[in-house]
């Protein structure tokens, strides 16, 4: 994030740049929220991201960083207390959690198949 002292950051523009930086193959859908953003108040931006695993996120960008504020597009009532420095950091963490979950499911299935014999 580019934080300049004494200047009001344009987080709408920065949010759009962050969205544009994400390669199309990494997420299923990405866009700046048209419902939640206020072009007059550029101190906060909301982005909608849909992961390849079909999980939806509404992410707020402010001076504090990127924060998940909802688990559906254009919904900002489920605040998380975790802030990320970049959108990529959030996406990589989500991908890591998905892989860990799949590994755990595979281990459970292997254990179940071992019990059948």
C-alpha cells in the first residue's frame, strides 16, 4: 500500500489497481463493489472476490490494510479483525488453507479405506 503522510489516499483507485494485479487464473471473479463504494469518500474501498473454490469475499481496503468484511458480494457486516498488507497475501493464505483442508480430507479418506480391510 502506498501511504503518504499528509495526503488522503485514493483507496478506490488503489483497490482497482489491486484487482487488476490479480491474474485471471487465480480467482474466479474479481471486481470493485458498485453498491458499497462512495466516489465522494475515497478513504475506503470495497472489493468483491470469488475464489477458485467458489468462496465469496467482500474485502475492505483502508489505511489499516485489507480486511474481510463479508462472505458474500456487497455484504460488509461480518467484520474480521485480521488485516492483510496486500490482496495477494489474503489470496495466498486462502489457497494454503484450502490445500491443508484437502490434505486433511485425503488423510481421512485413506484412514477410512484402511479400516474397511
